[in-house]
C-alpha cells in the first residue's frame, strides 16, 4: 500500500515536472507572437502616446521622398515672405490661410519660436482655401512680399481680424501695397505652386507645418512645434 502511494506520488511529481517542461516549451516555441501582442497592447493602453508617435513616424516616412525631392521649393521663400534668421540652421514652413482660425491661433506660437531661436527661419506659404476674401488677402500679402513689406501686411491683417474688404484694405494701406502690383503673373504662379506642394504633402486643411523631415497638420501647439525645431536642429 505504501509502495503504491509512493509510486503514485512519484508519478505525480514526474507528471508535474513533465507538465511544467511541456508548458515551458509551449510558451517558448508557440506563444511569443501571442505574448508580444499582449505586451504591446498593454503598453499602448498604459501609454497612448505610443500610438501618436507611431503614427507620426509612419507619416514622416510617407512624405520623406516628397520632402527630399522638393525641399528647395518648399523652404525657399517667395520674396520677403519669411521671418527670423537670414542664415538659418532650421527652417519651419507654414502653409496658411488668413481666414483660418487655427492659423491665427498658431501665429503667436510661431512668433515665440522666432524670438527664442536665433537660428530659425519661418517661411510662410499662402494657401487660401476659405473663399474669395482669403484669395484677395493672399494676393495682397504676396504683393506686399514683393515690395519687401510682408511682415507689415501679415501682422496688420492678423491684428485687424478675418479677411474682408475693409480689413484687407486696412492691412494693404499699412504695408503700402500698390493695387496695380496685384496684376502680376508671379503672384498667381506662387499660389498655384503652393497648392501643388500642399497637395503632395497630404494637406487636408490649414495650417500645415514642415520642419526638417516632419509634416505637422493642424494647430499642433507651441510644444509640438518647439520639439520639431529641436529635432530638426539635432539632425541638421
């Protein structure tokens, strides 16, 4: 009887050991995919920023060929449509519409970055998508740019409010824009170029920011723009 119990106990131990070994083997050879999926999922639940970072990386990879091929066109300003450093280490490009509230909300953030980063240039690209008043404002802005007075028009119109006949006229007066200068093929060519570039970069609205190899869509805020500038500086 004792022998039988001992045999049973030994068999149980042996069975337990074998079972443990088999379980370990299953986990080692059959479950890595399952476990890694569970770990990744839990990691994403614990830190949702992982999803944002992954999405950003995919987007950057998607548009890198376009940026590499068209960087000169994207980063070279039209006339005086820029602020900041004349010899920049980092260039931030903004496609914008004067009627876009998100562009207006982003404007102080961009100005702050210019003040804080002596090696930063901001290039402004007109993308008037919100109606006739936007188009009229963009043409006046480009005319002011050709006259070397982009900043005066840009700041005056944002201070005056949304583009409209009266605000456009007031900003044009501040920047001393000659109405005759609007009849310029270079202005229309610049607008066509900006629409083409924005389309290639996947723009679905304004603002659209380009910093180094990053494409940032929407009013992403000061912190995101600052990080993009810092990252571009490190990789330059």
